[in-house]
C-alpha cells in the first residue's frame, strides 16, 4: 500500500451516531428494496426493526454493518463514510445471524475464539453465560464448557445454538450488537429474559430484528419496513 493510499483511509470511531443518508438499494433493475432512506441511530440506543418476510430487514442491517453497499447514498459513522475503512468499522460490530454457525470445538472455544489452553477473562465469560441463559445448560454437561459440539451440531438445540451465538457476540464486546432474528428458536420466557438482559447493557448500541413486536416494548425506537420505506412505530 503506497503512502497516498494510506492517507485516503479514514480512521473510524463511533462516538455519536450511525446515519443513513439518501439510501437506495436495488437487488436488480426490477427489484427495489429501499428508496431514499434517511434515518439516524444514536450511540447506545436500542432499536427494533420489524417487517414482513422479504421486506428488507436483513438487507438494512447488512447496509449498516457495511457488508453490502447501497446502490446510491451513504452510511456514516459520525461524519465518516463506513466504506472508507470497512475493516475499522467492522471492529465496532458484533453480528448474530438467524442461523448461527458453530465449530466442531468446545462451547468455550465457540464463544471466545480461543483455544481451551489459552487464558480468557473468566469473570467476563461467566457473566456472559448468565446473560445468555446458558449457565444452567453448561453446568448440566459432563464436561461443562469444555463440551465439544458435534460436527453436525446435534448435541445442541436450535435455542442453545442461538444462545452460544449471542454469547460469542457479547464476548467480542463491540460497540454495536446486531441481532437478526437470532432469538426466534428460543421459548418465549427465555427470549424475554435474554432481551431484557441485552437491554441492561447501557454502553452498547443494539439493533434487533424480530417478528415479535411484544419484545420491543422497552426499546428506544421501533422501525417498520414497508413498501421500500422505514417508518417509526409509535409506542
């Protein structure tokens, strides 16, 4: 990389807000997902996103995360365009998809991305297990957190898989937590508990996609996607 290129790369810090400005996104010439979206997410706010299947919920958070680029318009972290330094921007984000991928490793390794022999923050690890309602499941296992997840993942349920995915995202401890339908395999009580625990994290911006509007009662803002537009639902 030459010096000129390095000078063009912007440092990205996230201190105040994420801003989407005049966003259009088309999957094809005939399929428009968003048209002239403009909205702001304040740092440390909790934002819920709802909408019908295929309305563009995942596309929206992928745009925010910088995983895809808009057809036109810009995504800003404070005053810097996120596509000017995606690598730096991605360090601010923990993203939990609907289908969580697990490795054929221990539960501990799947959460921390560290070998079982490596030192981890045990206090942080234990706290996250409780936040994600994983503690009782893990202590019920013969090998506890060192239990190996099978190659086909058949020794964990869909709900446990999602809890491990959320725990992994929280262990990364990024500024922004994006949850894309990543509690839909949980029973109602467990889902409510985990959502409440996530809302208690005051120093974290949370963007939560769900079909269950009842989970969003305590969120700062609820956005609904309909007909290529975003509108705020009044609580």
